[in-house]
C-alpha cells in the first residue's frame, strides 16, 4: 500500500466568519517539506488561496501514526489563521504546466 498525503477538503473554522480547506500540492523529500494549497473561505465565498509549507521532519518516517493527521491539520491551521503564506514556494512544475499554480502573494509579516 502506498502512502497518500492527507487532503483537508472539509472546511475547518478559524472564527465565526472564516474557514479553510487544503489540498496537497507537493513534497520536497530533500528538505522534508510538504506544501499545501490552502483556500480561505469567508462565508460561502472563496476569499483567497495561498501555499503553506510544513516541515515534516518530526514525522520520522511513520505517517501511519494516529497523531500525524492531527498534527498536519494543526500546522496548516496555524498558518491559515494568519491569512497569508509562510513560504516563497510558487508551485510545482506540474502545477505551472497545467496552469493551476496559485498566484504569488508576498508575505507582509
């Protein structure tokens, strides 16, 4: 059985007005970083999208640990709640070729 990175397609509340969802984008095995395309939702509308980088060095190779999914959700939530990207990542080559890469919004913080 091969490993698949988790998807967070159901909206996770940030506060009473905002929520987020996330789709796996890419994994950089050399740096042990993975990237998610996060969508912030304001009510029923999509407010913005950006990439979130997660250093997964803490996993230690065991992605079957029950705490793995919750830790990934927490890591994404922390960045999503700030409302802006935490990376210079601009999307995978596959995303660029498919025209699905997200626009780059500089981190102002």
